[in-house]
């Protein structure tokens, strides 16, 4: 294989799209070891020599022979040592991947950059969640209970049962929820509702909260409806070490004008130990 | 039938902990080694853009996951999904709700194991629970996607079937321009003026003739908190839904609307209701008998999942194309996820999952039931899995899924269900194979390295109920009457397997149960069976003898007089009675006048021996082998076939064909059970010549007591003769050409047996040299009645 260095941009692009990054030696071109797959010129069997990224559940891939569905067989030959960036294809008695890109640089050399790119991707995704959050709080779940099913709740027709988590709020990182803000979460319904983090008593963490909706609803910047809000509270000063820990008013009645908020996706809940990271990303997001 | 259950998570996914629920299965009819199963299983990689399915290319022994279902996101690979292969094209179709936007997508690939994403043929918003069924006609795939098309909520007619009559190769939409609306009646109003709709589950069943059925849950009232009022509705189409109107062939006599209401106004738990940890509220399955387009079965669940109103599975049947329906044929409380299928012999399979509480712990018990008599009774109901119901660790909210799936190809059933995967032997009563690492001693799952412990979760389990298929020629056949007059038939095939089947009920026209491996019940024999014979002991219990290719002779008997009682293990008969001088070439047995059995065995060294019970005690000892030649007289050559039966006065008559092409008989000369035998009489001289040497013989009494004897010949002939009157000493007719009367057979007859049905009509079986087995029976109880044409018995059982 010709020497193929890789630009930082390309490395980032491939890293963020790849479930596999490994260096291997081509055992055979136009070959496969997968059940049911018919050999094609675009396939190659590759013995894995170095692994930078691979799904943990597949175990150690060192020494394994896997099938790569190539972008192109051009410039490759038996015996070549290549670093492949790839996504999943098959996992059975053997493993198959689909090439996204390749380089002659060994995986061990680019591994730190790959990990950096993937962590950057996670940060970028989290920043998007932070930007779209109406409120971000840290705290402890004190109790959970189901709420009566009413037709205005999402997933009503498919049988979603909504619950609320009563909270002891340790800090408010964004927004101005009342002191007794509750976190809503669904049980049941179609599998999409399984994406929503559930709450349980004594659970500690950081929640990125949005109005009730389906997990994939695209309402990252929800409209502000004053009818649904308690009275606004003063925003914390950006220089505050611990944003908005001052006492905030309670709702007069638990059901009176409650702003129904939830953590919609897995990225909307984090362990308490992630709070410093959330705060850093809040600043990077330009949001106090 | 051999039944195997396999956890399909591959070894290389050994650390997988997803709750892989809500499965569907398809087996390629053109190559049953190719099987695809869909579940809610995410991609193995962390960067996910596609959904998945599992596939096998070796009949289910090994499995792989393939990530080629489009429309996934990093969060959700796909929502609802079902899969079907085309009828003969090998093209795989899927109906999904996309992971990214929830749209209905109809997908297709000609290479289910390949790396290229499935083609998107249709992509539209607002739909639910797409379910695929297919058939191939003249090389064209007819594909039907039933769903609850919620885009129709403004008018409420949501139960729908999208279909293409030629979907295999054309570019999108590949003929999916047709949608049949099934629902003509007003449907349930949803809150907040969201419109009206039916229940989520809509299913189609296809008969090879083009007759099709569709079933749906016609929601009439909706409540998210109390109950839904539902009609169970079945529609029919007579010709592949190819006419100007579709699925409107059935009209309900009650309201003259299309779609027959099998049940009206049933109360069903709202969709959010839990049975254990699994939500319920929309459970439906339908299947049509491939032998009879008018026979259709439907299963659904209703009830509120309370003690007073348990969520109850019901099965009903129509024998007239859905116009009229039986009442409940099968019910099971606290059950869900029914899957119905009918195989090529008309056996109905039913998969269901029943919730039970044991020691205050909820369990899901997955059952696989069969009925061989149109669900008049249940033939078997096996528990495939009995596992803890737990959502602990579940990322998804459908723990075992809103459905499971059963299908039939030929006589075989294939199914898939989802269940907790703790590797505990007791959880899988019929056995199970795990492809992923599991420590069965400690009940622990292991990762790929076979060291790291892995949390339990829910996995998909494939099962295959494979019909026994005789191989090669039948070496021997015999049939006997159980104490309740039901017949049981045994046959040994060229592969050394000893099969049996029996009438399921005492009705003369009752169905036969599927072929069973008799030795699985009784125990192994040292070699293939070469000869068989059976007869009732004085108390009605059957005793069966089997000679084996290694020269031994064994017997087994019913241990009680219960017709369904167990069989003893094989006993070495020669060890009890004494050795024979050589291997057995033929066997026959019959009761003497006092009920004691007498057994004859011919040997390769031209011997012929008999033994008999010494007393009328059914458990009495046998006499030592007596030299029958010495008693009755010599024969000109070695015996090739034997048969025996009582004359109308109870005296036995025995026939022996010899290697030189002759046929002789002898009979008791008086009614004394210990009386002497006549000398050998030349039966050919009495009845007439046969065109060739006898290859097999059998004999039985007609309803009036007259014997009829059959003899097959080496030139492919089959002849019979019978007593002309009921006088036991009456003459025999000349040989009649039985082939001419009943019909031709494809090859020379190699074995025969005959016995009276419970109403006295004889049924005769004949195996042929090309490995087939046929039967014919008297059309009425008149002793002189005609015979039916030959029926393919293997196809029946």
C-alpha cells in the first residue's frame, strides 16, 4: 500500500464515524470468512494486529481475522499492513466491518488523536444538549410516584405511564426552576421511550431538562410560554462559583402551574461527578 | 419431532446486555437453511446509523447480526420491525418504523447477508406496527404490509394493508402504490380530538391459492385508564387482493359491513397495562390451513389483566372461509403474544407467553402448543422457557415485546420468542443451546473471553420443530389396536429409525399424530429394525417385536392397560425364550382362541419357529422356540414373508411365502387353542397363480369376519383374495388385482400391514421401493365396500 498520511480534519471525520479503528495485515483480497457473505472484489480478510477502537462487547480482536468490505480494492494487496477506519457490518462466528477510510499510519500512532476526536464528538453532542436544555440541575431524587394518565401527556395513546421524581436540588446550573421542581419520566410505551433516563429514589446526578416530549423531538430551543412558567427568577452572575444556589420560591401548589420537565435522552443525565465537566461545557456553550 | 431451542446471540457478542425483545422470524421457503430474525437489538458499534437483524445460513445452528436496516440513529436503530422472505425469490422484505423519525419504511434486499443497506421502497409518516407477509406467484413477489395507519385518524379507518403484486426487483416504490383499508366501521375516538383509530395489531394470512385473510382489532371505544372496547374482525380476499376492491369478500350478517366480527365488544386492557413488566393490550394472530383455504384460525387476547378479568388468550376457527366461527377452542389466562401457524399436514402450532407468579416472583413461561385436530383438542403444550420476569437493567420498555412469532414451512414449525437469558438448565425444560459463553454450573453469562461475568438481560430464542422424515425404503411395517381401539402404526426406515404414529382419538376418521421416533420413548436398539410385528396381550396391552439387522430380537409392551400408557424398555426376547439358529427374516403374531399370543419367526437358514404364552396370564412366560417345520411339515425353500390371522371361528391361519416363489398356508384343525396345525397347503394351487414372487403379505378380517389377504409381487403387482362367505372353511376368491381397483403405485411394494379401524373398516398400508408410504381404506362399513384411492401417508403424518 502506498504511504497515505492522514490530515487532522480527515482523521476527525473518520474517527467520529467509526466504531472500529485497527491496523491489520491483508490475508487475502476478494475474500470473506463471514457466514452467508459471497466473496466480492471489494472484500478482504485482514488479520488484526493493533486495535485503537472497537466495541468492548466483541472482546479482544488482536489476532482475529475479520472481513473488511472495502471502499475500493485499489492500491491494496495481500500482505499490506493497513489501518482501517470502519463501521459495523456483521458479527457472528466471525466479524465483518465496512471501511470508511484507511491510512498507512499505525493505529497506535493515531490512537490518541482518535480518542480525542471521539471525546470531542461527545462533548459537542453534550453541548448541543446543554444549549437546548431549559434547565440544568444537580441534586438527589427523594421519591418517585406515578401521575394520573391524562390525554395531554405524550405517549398517552400507546400506554405511556408518566412518573415524577421529587428532588432535593443541590444546584441550578441553567434556568430558573422552582425549588420544588420535579423531574418527569415515562414508563412503558414503544421502545423509543426506553431512551429516556428513569429516576429512582436516592439517585444522585445532573439532569438536563426539557419540556415533556418524545426523546427525538427536535425542539432544542423550546418556546418560552409564560403561562406555563412560575415567576421568573434572577439569573446567577456568570462569575458565581456555584451558579444559582440561592433559594428560589416554591410553587404554591404541587399541581399549580408546574413546568413539566424531563431528561429526554441518555445524554441528559449524568453522574454527580460529571458536574464539573457540565459546568465547563456550559461555559463553552456560552451559557451561564 | 426433534425440537431444538437456540439462544441466537453469537459468541462474539458475548458481552451483550440489551433487552432484545419483540421478535419476528422468517425462513426462506426456497432454502430453509436461511433464516432471519428481527428484534430490538442495537448495532454492536457505538456509532450507530443502522438497525439490525439476525440471520442464519445453516438452518439456525449459527447466527450473525447484520447492520443494514436504514433509518437508525445513534440512539435508536429502529422501532417496530418485522421481516419476511419472498415465497421463492430469496428476497428479504422488512416493514419497520424508522429509528430516526418513526416513519413507516418498507425495505428490501436481495442479499440479506451483504453489507449494503436495504433499499427503501416506501417511507411515510404516521403508522404503527407494520407486519410483513409474502408469497411468490409466477416468479413475482406479492408482499403485504399490514399496519395501523394512523395517518387515517381523521376518518378513523386505520387498519390497513399496503401491498405490491410484484415487489422483488422494481425501483421504489416497487408496486407499493396500493393500500387496502380494512375498517368500514366507526372507530374509537382518541382524546383531545386526535382522531379515531383501530388497535395497533393488524395481521394477514395467505393461502397458496390466493385466498387471503386479514385480522384487526376494531377499536370501538378508547380509554387510557379503564378499558378499550374492541371487535375482533376478520376480512377475506379471494385473489391476492388484486381486484378493484380488496379484503371485502366477507360481510358481517349483523351490520352488512365488510369484515366478519368474530367477537364484538370485548373488553381489552388499555395499552399501558402491564402483565408482569410487559405492556399488553394489542395481541393478535391469524393463520390459514395450507390444505384448505376455507379453514382459518384467529387468536387474540382480551381482559383487563385483573384477577376478575385476566388477560386471556383465545383461539377460534372457521371452516367456511371466515363466515362462521367456533367458540373458544383454546383459552389461557394471563397469556400474551400469540403466534399461530398451520403446517402442511394441518397441524396448528400456537406460540404464547404466559405470566405466572412463583414464590412471589413473576415468571414468563413461553409455551409451544400443537393441535392435530383443528384445535378440538391440544396434542401437546411444551414449555420452552420458564424464566424470571425482570426489567432490571432494561434500557427499553418492551421487556419481552409486543409480539412473538411462529411460522410453518412444510411440516416444520419455526418460532422465535424473547426471554431472560440466565443460563439455568431448569429454565429451559426442553433444552437449549447458547452460542454465547455461559457457565451453566453457576448460572453466569460470560463475555467473549469466557472469564468476565456479564449481566443477565433478554435474548431472542429461535426454535425449530422439525418433522421426522423417513429416509429410504421402509424395511418393515406393522399396525396394532390400542385398548381403546385406536390404531398405532410402526415403520422402520432405511436410516434405521423406528417411527410410530397413532390415531389421536377413537373416531375412525381421526387424524394421525405426527411421526414420532419410537426409540426416543422406549430406548435405543443395537441396529436397524428389519422386521416388526405387534398384537394385543389378553388384557389388551400391545406387545411389539422388532428384529434387528445384527440378528437380535427384542420386544416391548405397554406397562399398563391405559391406551396412553408407557412402553417398557426393549427386552431381549431371545434371552427370555431362547436363541434362534440364525437371523430373523420374517415375523408374525396373533392371539390363539384363548387370548394367548403365538409368535412365528423365520430365519435365514430356512428355519421357522414359534413360541406362545404358556398361560392366559398376560404376564405369563413364553414357551421355548418350537420348530414349526417339524410340526407342520417342510417347505421347499426359505420363508420370505409371514402373516397370520384368526378365521371367523377364531382358529388361526398362517401364510408363508417361500424364496422359490410359492405360497403356503396352514391352520388350526380344531378350536382347541392347543390343537394341531394342518399340513402346509399350496395356497397358489387353491387361489390361483401370481405373476411373480411374493415380496410382502398381510391379512385381516373384514367387518363380517371374513379374512382378506394381500400379496405384493416382485413385478410391482398387488393382489388380494378373500373368503367368499363367512364360513370359516369357505373358499377363497381368485386373486383380484388390487392396483386395478385402488390405483397405481409408483414402485414395487416392500412392506404391508392392515388393521380394522374402530368401526371395522380396514385400512391398509403399503410402502414402496422408492421410499413412499401409502394407505387406503374401506369407504364404508359394508364388508364389500370399495376402497379409497391411495393416500400419501407420509404427507399426512
